[in-house]
C-alpha cells in the first residue's frame, strides 16, 4: 500500500492553517482518492479489520515526518519510531505500519524516479502551488493526476525494492539499513570463503 496526502497552507484572518485537500491510497494498481481525514481513517480501519491478528499491513509514505504532523491529530498511534524529534520514520496504527520512503531513498520523489530508473515520472511543474485548496475545492484532472502520479512512483519504487529484497518485510527502513544489509550479505559470502580455506 502507498499513501499520499496533499495539504495546502493558507491564512484565514491572518492565522496560518493547513488544509488537506486530497489523499490517495494505492493498492495493487487501484488508486482510491479521499477528500477528508475521516474517510481515510475509515479506509485504514477497514483495512485493519481484514488483517490477521499477528500480521501488519505496511503503508509507504514519502516524507512521513511531514505527513505525521497532520496524521497525529486524526490518528491515535500505538508506536512511533523517530530518529530525533519531528523525524518520524515509522509509526503504527492498529495493525498498520506506516514507513517513510524518504528515509529509505534520501531524495525527493522526482529525483527518486530518475535515480531508480523507474518506468514512471512524478508529475511536476503543472500544479499551481499558490492556489488555496481544501476538501470542498473542485479539483481538475491536472490536480488529481498530480497526486495519482506520486503514489504510482512510490508503488514502482517499492515493487523494485521487493524484487531486491525478496519480501516487503525485508526492506530496510533507511538508506543506512540498506548499506548494512548489503554489507552483511557480502560479508556472509566472504566469511564462508574464509571458513572454507581454514
């Protein structure tokens, strides 16, 4: 599963606010768009009810630290793992584990698609960032396409990582974890060679 929520900052009577105006969840090629936090939470609750007692669904989010600042006001997390204050790389709601693809890739989404040579690109340059949007705003096809492409890019990235690691659960949470994984893998090969020599 891949999740992305778009927020827009704006001022109302000189007070800063942030509004969620669209959220997207990608699941096996299907994108579901949501306009309200209540609807996304209903989706998460339904998903959680489908999960077996000792299992977890993993939902990947790019820049979880940022999205967490909005999610925490709507979702009661049972576990939060952060490198430091405001740097969340994993959080758990019921039996759903949210993981940060930014911590894994160390690059923005547009660069990620290029660096990883993904078959898709992030939509860019075609969204008016000055426009104030909220859950009741009418969105045009460009705006909807923008959020859809974000979750598609992430889905392609995670598919690639599953091929590298064999299983979703084996994907490390950070780029440093990836280095450790490959180091242990190579060290294990060499230790066997060294052991065979003695």
